[in-house]
């Protein structure tokens, strides 16, 4: 099966400006400076969401999954 991507996330200047009163340039700088941290955290939370939803749907897990 071809590897497909689901639930991809992208942040914009406007997203940053929703939370902080900064210029476009400062928002871009913030996103570029923190891209790695943002990505790491999104992956971590994404795994938690997959596990929670998989359990809620009754998906069988690997050995030790239910321990």
C-alpha cells in the first residue's frame, strides 16, 4: 500500500498573530526559530491522539499494548 499522509498541520503568520501582537516579520522569525520544537511536540501529541482514538475504537494493539 502506498504511504499516505493524514491530518497534516501547518501554522501561518496569522495563527501566531492570533496569540501575539507581532509583525508579519516577527511571526515568520518565530515560526522559523521554533519549527523543530513545534514539529516535535505535534508528533508527540499526535501519537497520544492515535493511541486514545484507537483504543476508543477497539483497535487491537501490539503485544503489551493493553498492559
